[in-house]
């Protein structure tokens, strides 16, 4: 008995290109990453794609599967198969370098623009900072700290596609964790960076980010926190 | 602008709840101009309420329109601001006119 | 090229909120204009109200009231999410907004028909 196959349409090209169909053998336990790897090894070695850990820790394999951004190593083929077919495309909202590999530069630029970097205060601290883990600020920071910058939320966000300057859920989530870091010394500058039309105020709470985050983070809540913080600062004339 | 949008939203939320209640009560048993005018006659409270309502709407709707135009149309920032401003003016003028018309008829 | 998936409640809530807002913004000037008919005397407004007693128009009015209720409920949801720290039940807020909209529409329709 010959092995059953599935039909996998893969995006080939860059910004311009087309979907090419491959017949891939279907196995009992198979992830979408497995199928992409099979295609590159046995059908077309010219296929470009990214992966690293292949066990759902690094986020490198994020791609668009049947229109949904997800980690391909954590997506079982049987779960997303539709009539024996599936469609694999590069992550949305980022420039396509080739085939399934996108240019993450813009994503990380937005992290920088949102001041998603810890800045120590002006003087070295005299002693270790005391940060009770159950304090509201630390809990708020911890709620969003697990982000590994995979880009899935960025791909899932409609505002990212509608507003070219929008910093996006990941960058804003990171900024929120830092604003809640009592040791950080750049709060005011960071709040300025994340306010305005390209910042937290562009979010319409559609929660696409929450729906798709593979680590179950809640950027909508983080962004709501930023909105509150920015509004309070504006009302206190601190911005 | 975000603060203005949310602040006007809060005002509108309260006003709309009152307005919906008023509408539902008013349409019981049919609607007539006399019924509406009689209710407003001599009540400065309603005048203030509806004026505040109109102003809040004239802030809230144009800001909302601005977002929609910026996100869903290729219009540039100048055109978007102009459209929003036009709506604000229209709502303020027509709304104030309607409020004063009602109270002029009532008094 | 792939589009972000749209098949989620948050997106539908947003679209409903936005579309209802747009339609209401279009409707408001007309509403103000009708009210101002009373400038020409009560009979002018009564004339319009009488014309609007047609079942099709009353159905349209019900839709308008529902649009208002939908926009209000969705807006309260946004205000809650944005102005208060996140709570566990917030994901069900979307379902609540739908319920409120339908309830208000029903009450109005029963009154006007």
C-alpha cells in the first residue's frame, strides 16, 4: 500500500511570487515544519525557510499556515489539514526575503523605537534593588516577560497591516514590562516613545495578538496598561 | 486626542443610556411631536442634557472617523483632518439648531 | 500573500463597533435635521412621524437603535479593557456586548410595533 500524501502549497519567490504545490507523504505524527523540511530535502532543495530548535522554544519557525500565523514545529499537520491540503506562506506584515524567510529587521526596529531596552538609572545603585515578586508592578512585568520575539502577534495584528508606523504588540508588550521594572531609569522617555498614533493608541483591542501568541501572553492588556500610563502622564503634564 | 475620545465616550455612554431609555418610553403607544415638545417644555435640565450630548458627539464621531479614514482609506493626513473637522462642524451646527428648535417650540 | 486571520471574536467585535459608528455618524445629521423640523411648527414634525409609522421604517428604526446599543456596548467594553487592569472575565465581554445589543433592540421593537 502506498503511503498517503497531502498537497502542500508553499509560497515561492519574494514579494512577488506564487504558490507551488508539492505532494508530501503523510505520516502519523507530523508537524508542518516536518513537511517543509521534507520538501526542501526531497522535492526542491532551493526552498528557503527558517527553523532552529524545532521543539517550540525559539520561535524561529513562525510562518503562516492556512492564513494563520503560528509556529510550524508546534502545528500538527492533522490539525490543520483541509481536504488533504494545506497552505504555507511567510509570516505576514514583514518583507519577504525569499520563500518562507522574512526580514525581521522591521520587527526589531520597532522594539528599539518603543525603547524596549532596559536602561539603568543615572547613577549606579548603592545596593541590590528590592523587588517583591508579588508587587503589582512586578506581576505586570512578569505577565509579559516571556516574549521571545517570534513575530506571530505582529503578523496577526490588523493594525500593523493598516498603519505602517504602528509599533505592534510585541514591542509595546516589551515596553510595558520595562515600564513596570522599578529599576529602570528611562520611564518618561519610554512613555513618550509608545504614545501617539504609532504607539499604543493605535490599538483597537481586536486581540488578534492574544489569540495567536504561542506563549499565551496578553499584549492587549499590556497595551491597555500603556494607554493608562500615557494618559495619566499627559494629564499630569509629564509628557 | 485619545483622552478626548475616551472622555467624550464616557459622557456619551451615560447620555446614550438615558437617551435609549427615553426613546423606549416615548415610543410606547405611538410617537407624536406634541408628546416630545411637552416633555421638554420649561425643563432647562433637558436643554443642558441635550447640548452636552451634542457637544460630546461632535467630539467623539469626528475622532472616530479620523481613525477609520486613516486606517481604511489612502487619504493623506490633511484630507483626513479636514473631513473630521467638517463632520465636527456639521454635527455642532445641526445639533445645536435641533436642540434650540425643540426648546423654542417648547417655550 | 497571507492576511492576518480574521476568524476571531475580537475582530468581529471591532468591525461591528466601527461599522455601527460609521453608520451612526452618517445618520446623526439627518436625525438633527428631522428634529429641527419642529421649527416649522409641530405639524411638520408630526407629518414626518406619521410617515415614519410604516412597518419598513419602524424596522429601520429598530436597526438604528440596535446600532446605537451595539456601539455603546462595544465602547463600554473598550473603556473597561483600557481603563481598568485586566481581569479574567474580560474575554467574555464580547459575548456580553452582543447580548446587550439584541436585548435593547428587542425591547425597542416590541414598543414600536
